[in-house]
C-alpha cells in the first residue's frame, strides 16, 4: 500500500480481528489502538493540506474509520467521521462524482445506513445510483386494502405506503430466493437492496411530540409504530445473515417503549396491529409477557381462534419464512399457554 494512513488503518482492523478471535476487549489491544492512532494522526495532517484534504486516499481512509467504529459500536466517533466524510464528499461534488467506484458507493451506503439504523437518525447521504433496483410488485390483498384505507383516512401520511411496499417486495424476494437456497450468495441483497429499503424508513420524519399528544394524532401514532416495526424487521434480517452489528437490541427497545408508552387506536387496522405485535415479540424472545398478552387480546378481538389463523394474517402482510417460522412456533406455545390460564 502506497497510502500509509490507509495501511495503518488496515493493520488496526487486522489487530481488531485478532483481538476478537481471542475475546480481547478493544481497549486492551495496544497494537490495534497504536495503528488506529497513527492513521488518525496522518489523516489530520493531510486534512490541513489543500491538495490532499479531498483526495481519494483521504476519502477512503475516513470511510475506513467509520467502518472500524461501526464494527466496535463507537457511535460518537462514528458520527464525527461521517460528518467529516459528508463535508469532503460535498467538496468533491457529491456521490455522483464517484460513479465509477461502485465499491466505494456501496460501502458508504452500508456504513451510513448501519449507523443510522442503530441510532434511528436520518442517513447523511442520498441513495447512490447503484441502489436503483426495480422493486417487485407485491399484490398482497391485505397490503392493498391497508393502502386504500390509509390513503382515505390519512392522505398526508402516505410516505409509509411506499416504504411498506418496498419492504413487502423485499420479503417476497427473500422467500422466493430461500426456496432455491441462493439468498446467502446474493451479494446485493444485504449490501444494497436491504439497506436501500432501510434508507427509506430512516428518511421518514419523526414525531417527537410527547406520548400523550399522540391521542390527538392517531394516524401519526400508527405510522410511527409501523416505521419502528419495519426498521426492527430489517435489523432481524441482518442478524439472521450474521451482520454485526445488526441493530436488533436498539430497534426492539425503541419499539417496545413506543408501544407501551403510547396509546394507539388500531381499530381500523387490526391486522397491521397484529403484525407489529408479532414482529416485536419474535425479536424479544425473553421477557415478552406483555407482547404475549397483547397478541392474545388482539386475536380475540379479531375473532381468530387458531394459531394458523393468526399466521395467515401476518404472513399476508410482511414475513420471511426462513427467518421467522421457527421462532413463531416457540411463540405459539406461549400464546396458547396464556389463553388457557
């Protein structure tokens, strides 16, 4: 490597991998921290040089810093690196100035969305052109019925519609790919397609009003619950495919806090309510008595007697068999047990 800052960062990353192999803490890896610090010092010097400050080497190394901090979960430092990267790429003319560097665009998409998903913040970069994959049409009657009712009741909140369509199409693709056992070999699925769908949900505006205020905005409450559930669903896909960090712990906590603190009127969208509860429960696994109770109550309210009736509903919304079926079987025992008590 002719770029010494990139070389030092590569050595720091290698030392990190070795430390993890032997279960060492990152702060105990002197070698890792030494190389990381050396690379950081060199980059700081290059940033002072007008000829170097926006060079390919600086862009690649700062992106490498962001990747490194994504891997170890240092989100404060990740935010600093992403902010610096954003400024430099703006000077270069935006992501479109890197059209020939697909791996760079893919990595930026990955790192930007990975951190934004865990922090639930709006991504810093727009979707690159490499992510413009035509979605498969999804003709689920329940999704279409939801869209028709939603557009009538809450026409000002239609952004959730397009994002749910994208997620439903993603799930349909995953189900069809799983049957031929080739999804794990599809390099674009996680790197580009999944993170592109996540990008859409993360770009949605947040309702930061107090929980009690949602009673006056039932549409906003449902929209936020669906947004949080969809982001959790994406994190569960990442976890299933071994992506670290997946974001599941952070996403499931945000969803459970929202559902337990905000009174949501689901009367017009009971099937979507059931889907939200199921995804939340399947992500929780332990300590999910609240979810189990809510699922049982919602089944009674919808007139669903058998567990298979429940599965028919949620699978007709958004579901990936390979990821959720086995865990759903374990949840079934808990729900049925609660109904017998």
